[in-house]
């Protein structure tokens, strides 16, 4: 009997899926393992393979106590394959098979659809580790360095989660796809990662915080919709991944908030009331609020593009097949088939924004993106509360959905953050008022000086309110070798 709650350590790969009695899959994973470790050492956190890091490791999938904290070297981290417990008598929650028992094997007619979705999800996980591999060198504190490494090892575990599904359910095709996940590389000209946002650089810590808030939140929304899948092993895999993903968004949310707080406090201390007096604010060694807004604009719009086209036949087919559901599908009060339903989508018609009712099946990407935007706006509200509390007159804002888009209805339209449609010439003249310039990047980079003394923080970011696992303020989250 497989223990679905506690994690077994009787194989090289910790798991709660009974790997020790599944010799074929165990052998395939053990064969894949050395390549993964090589990838981690080559393209994972650069220069920190021998450091002891205070990390959490999953030891159970019981939400009341699923992780333990301890020091570990990252290459020795016990990446495991963990599925949330089966829900008794679970049925397919949407589409043509609504109400039927969930599948424990993949129906042949949906095999290619499942494979593509699992590969795309799997591809994003190592990509973000690759994007962030040099950030440890400029960490503003040991607390932040540890959080970066925690995000990295969990993205690595999420890769293992997808590779397990590929190896177990897709045979030779799955093995080839699993190998491909280690062969592509973020930003590579020859073999880039599959989604555009995962080929962008993460050059500094403000970018990292924006990425973990906005882009990891897109990941959460995709995982939430895959957690509705009629293929139960995929659903259970994604449900547990969501438990870990919450920490990544916490890192982004609180990280941006701490940058905002330090900037506002420095302005108050210096008697600077005008947030647009950028030179004076930067001379304080903090990141000015208009530049934080530019970074928000960039990362939010890159993340919107990850949802794909607003109107999508692929999304409709995946829903109808029961392969993928909507965000919190079981809480929605409708027939879960959408055969006759419509959903509003904003489109460009004769140079104007027009809201049209389109078949709800075709607008699933739009609906998921709207769910995302509502969730993402919560962080902006919290950041603005910090600004108001300090007494600075400035509001961070979410840009219009059509601003700076490369995919979908607005890919070829010039739109301001406020939603005004402008000409090509106007866009070229004004775009760097809204998006970061290379000079902005150079300034932020100039602040990226590492701070490695326990309990100390770089001057551009405020300390957190609480330590990890209730540790004291001067806790040594990473035990660095003294050179």
C-alpha cells in the first residue's frame, strides 16, 4: 500500500508514488538524474554549490506539516516526486466528460495534448533557475539569498514533477521530452526555452522580485487550471506544486514592498517630497518610485503575454476534453460545459477598443487572464498602502491590458499605460517614460552590492518583518565559505 501522505526515502528519489515497486519508471528516473545534477551545477545558482543553505524540504503532503527546515548543500537537496493525496470519488469537473470518474491513465485521443501541456509547464521550471543563476552574487542580504535559493530548488523539484509524468505515462516519447527539458536553455539562440518571458534576463533583484510576483503568479494560474484536469495524476501533482508556489509569490510581494518602503523612508529622512525628483532620490542610494513603476509595467505585460491569445481554439479543445479547467472550476456556478455561454473580450475594431461577447469556450485564456489581473492587483494595493503610510504622494498602477503587448489582440497596437491609442511616432517618442531604459538598468545594477553579514541589508531595501521559520533577525541563512 503506497503511503500518499508521507515521503518515502527508500530510493535515490524521495517520493510518495511507490517508486520502489515501479522498477521501469525508477530506472528511467535514475538514468535521468545525473544529467539533472550536471545541469544544476552548470546552469543553477552560480558559485554556491558548496554552501550550507537553510532550506525547507518537503517530507509530507499533509498541509498541516509538510516541510522541515535545515541546512543543506543545494546539489544534495532531496528533490522528490510528490502528489497530493487522491480525492475519493473525484470526477472530471468540466467539458464533454463532466461528471465521469477521473482518469488514472491518459486516454489515447488526448495523449498529444497532455504531452504538450506537461512539456510546456516543465520547460518553465528550469528556465527560471537559469534566468536567476547569477543573482546570488549580488544578494542584498543572507535572508534574500536564501529565499532565492529556496525558489530555485523548488523550481527544480517542479521540473522533477513534470519529468515523472513524462517518464511514467509517455514511454519513449516521454523520455525524449524529459531529456529535451535539460537541453534547452534560457536565452539560447540555438535552443531557447519555449515561452518568451522565460528567455528574458533577470539582471537585478528588483527584476527578480517583479518576476516572482508577476510571472510566478502566471505559473500559479496555469497550475490551478491544470489542477482541475481529468487526468488525476496531473491534477494531484499540480495541487502539491501550488503549496510550494505560494512562497515564490510571497518573495516577490514582500520583496517589492520592502524596496518601496526603503525608498519612501529614505525620501522622508532626506526631506524629499517629490517622487519625480529622480536624481535627488537616486542620490540617496535607493530606487525611485517612477522606475519601480516602469519595472512593474514591463514584468506585468510580459506576464500577460504568457496567457496566449485572448481567443483560442487550443484552450477550448483542452477544456472540452477535460484536459484543463478554469481557475477554481468547481466553485463556478454554471454547467461546466460552456456550449452556449459567452464571455466579454476587449478587441480592436476600426482603431477603437470594443467589448464583444464571444463564445466562452474560445475565451478561456481571456477569463484566466482576468482572474490573474484581479489577483495581481492585490500586491499593487499593498505596495501603495506602504507609500501612503510614509506620506509620499504617489500611486503605483497596473497598466492597461493593451499596453506593450506582443501576443494576442493588441500585438500590433501602440497603447499608453492609461489605455490611449497612439501612433508609431508617439510611441517611439514616449515609450521610455513607461518602460525601463538601459540607463535605468545601469543605475539599479550600481546598487547591486552584496551584503553577507547576518542581519544586515543593502541600503536600497528594508528588512523583512519576520524571519524564515521564525528565526531571529541575525540568523545565518547561508553559511558562506570565507575566502
